[in-house]
């Protein structure tokens, strides 16, 4: 069952959107490595106070989560993550 990565809701009343953790420039890499999360479309994705596209702290938490996930699942070091995604978020 899908649920919002940020608030845990199931999308009733605010449809869940699939969010690529590392954005437009690295969208295909996020897709390739499974670095996507579900977010409430309005509340947690775009418009809410803590929405990833509205709140730098939330975005950083999501980038850190994505980096840790990629490093664990791919067996990467921080240096290898930087080679692939261009930046260290930890």
C-alpha cells in the first residue's frame, strides 16, 4: 500500500504523487536507482508549509534519505555517490 513519505497518509483527499528525489537534472538517475517516494500532492509535495518544493529543510532530509538508500542498496561510498549525483547531502 502506498503512503506519503513525509506524513504517512494514504492519499485519500490529497492524491499521492510519485516524487523523484534528485529532481529534474537527475530524474532519470532517481528512476534508475529506485530513488522515488510517494508524497501527498498538495500538502507534502508542492504547497504545504513542509512540502519538499517549499521547504529547504524537508528537501535536505529527503536528499539525505535518498543518498543513504542509494549507498546502502548499491554498496556505494560517499565518493561514488558524488560521482553519480554530483553532491554529498550527508
